[in-house]
C-alpha cells in the first residue's frame, strides 16, 4: 500500500536506515518524530539524531517532543491524520491516545523473534545468551512492552563471528525487507495477525556497565560473548596492573589449560592468550585509557611490559 499517510518515529541509525528504505519505496511520509537533539562529544554540543538528519535531507516535517503524553502533542499528531505510524527504536512511550489515532494502528519493527527478548536491548541479550538465531518481528503496538500481535517475522542466523555491530547491520537489512513486505500486504497481515505467547517471553534489559567487566573464571566462549555484545556502547573491559583495558575483539581457541583465570599464557602478534575456565581466549584488539584501539602487535611494540606472559587480568589494583 503506497497511498497511506505514514508517520515515522525513530531515533538511532538503525531507525534511520528504515526511514531511508521507506523513502526509496516512495511511501508517503507526512511527518517524522524523533527524540530532541542531545549533547554529545567533548564540547557537549547538541547533535541531531540520525533520523532527523535523514528527514531534513529529504525536506520532511520533523517533530521532536520530549513526551507524547501531553494534550498539545497528541492534538498535533491527530491533526496529521495518519493512516499508519511506523515506530523503529524511537525511545519514547506511546500512550493509548496516540496508539488509537492512525486508521491502521501503529506498527513496530522489533529486533528479535518475539516473544523472546522484549525490551530495550534484544541484540545484546541474544548475543550474551549464545542464541543461534534471532530476527525481526513486525508487530501491531498495544499499551504493553513489545506485547502486541505479530504481523510478520524475518529470521536471522547468528554466526560465531557476529558482534553487536555486525548483527545490528544484519537485522537492519532484515527489518527493512520485513517492513516493506508488511506495508505491501498490510490488510491481509492485519487480518491474520498472531497473538504472542506470553509464557515464552524473555525480557531484554539494557546492558549495565558492570556487565561489561570480564569474568575470566567463566568459559572462554562465555567471556567472548561479553566482548561481542558490548562492542560500541559499553565496551568489555578488565584491569591489569591497575589499568583499565577495553577488550574490543577476541577469539576462542581450541585449547584447555589449568592455570589461574585471567593469566596471560602467551603474547604474540596474532593476539594475547588469556586463561579462562579450562579454556583460552585470544585477545586481538585492545584499548588503553585515552588511546586509540590497538592490535595486540601494536601494543606489544609500545607496552610489552604491561602484557607480559604471567601477568594477570583481574580487578583494579596491582596484579
């Protein structure tokens, strides 16, 4: 259906990719909602969201209310006379009065196979859990948190090499494909919508900072899941000689060891081998405070004493 009056609500790059997809599909976007500009960077200057930047490039009407709970914001939305509201990682709660305005309701692009991983961090939680697959669900929104009836699903395989960034890209591509399919078949999909089985639901809470601290007493595969899931927003980290080191990329080795977890077993240009629970993780990319990311080889050239064989990753303080 290309004759719908569509409003779009989203904020990060994941949402901006979907907005670009709608524009390429010649959908009639009558207004774009995104969160207010936020301070960022060392100077704390206000920065527009990726969705706002795309919208302005295409001359679209942009609204940035801090909330949609007020009568004024709700009346503005009613005046747009939308047939459909598409929501992708917007970040604001939509009250019932907003959900009831569009003719065909409000649909959400959610980055998991609902009802698994409802909530704010489905991509990270799927990686941390060691899931073999995930996907995108297009659902009709209700007042609950990702509890609405499902219209369409698109499955995505999680490879062992995937991290938060690569999996986000795969899910973005799948989400765009699923969204267009939904729009082109909207009446039929609404007619055949499926209710979620609440008994199968899991909740994807935001990643807390402390969750990104590596626990070397775990198996190397589990430790590496934290590295893969934390890349970007809250990078995985550990301490050595009192210095906090970010671990940005690693690889599980096919090896067994029986030494103290966190002990550096060997240092070479391909990586720094660290003991975990009867297993070994090869650290390939690191970052020291205030420095750019370095490969293990680069770090060896300048800080070889910090990462010598026998040293140990662990909690703050001398090791």
